[in-house]
């Protein structure tokens, strides 16, 4: 098994075939992947770990970041992954990420991808919990809870 541990979040009773296929690429490459959820997922692939999202954030947080009065799952998961970094050593992976080969990562610290030379990609991300900037970003995000203000992507605030 690879030393790298990945995790993601899912809100719903079951995954689509697309997410199942993506998650299966992790187990096929002998790499740990966990799915955090507040409710059981009926069709979680064999070998994928199911974890209780309450170990990261309370279920009340699902509605903490409204956009135009509607809770935003995208903004919730941005916040979820930041808190996850402070509580685990897991690497965030969106559910549409394919793992093409075993991912060995034995060094600590930040792992940030680039979508373009001037654009960070948060689909695969780990931020060092010892970095004061992570805690500053968390404080700034928490100040926006339940305010229904315009959200800025995490990549633009680092």
C-alpha cells in the first residue's frame, strides 16, 4: 500500500458510475482513498474507506456558505478540506480525479498543483497544518460563514 492517503467528501446516498470509476483507480493502484460522508453511501466501491464527516465538521456546516440564499456544496467542500488538513494527514482529491499510477509521497508539507502557470488547482491538495497561512485562511473563511457574500476561490486568497 502506498504511504500517501487520499480523502474526499460525498453528500448523497450513492455515487454515480463516474465517481465509482475514479475511486476505483486509487484502489487499483494500491493507494488508500477515503470518502467522508454524513450518511452511508450504498454503493461505495470495495476497498474505499468510508469515514464519518462529523470527525471533521458538524453536519450544520453543510449550509454555512450560502450563495444567493442557497447552500453551496462547492464552498462547503473548500472549507471541509481546509479543516481536514488540520485533523488528518490525508491529501484531498476531488471525486473526479483519476490515479494513473501508484502515488508514493513520503515527505511532509504542502502539495499544490497548477492548472495553468498562473492558476492553482485545488482538486488535488494538501496544506501543511503547521503553516500559519492555513490557519489564517481558515479564520478568514469562518468569518464568511452564514453571510451570503460572494465567494472567492481558495486559490486566489493564498
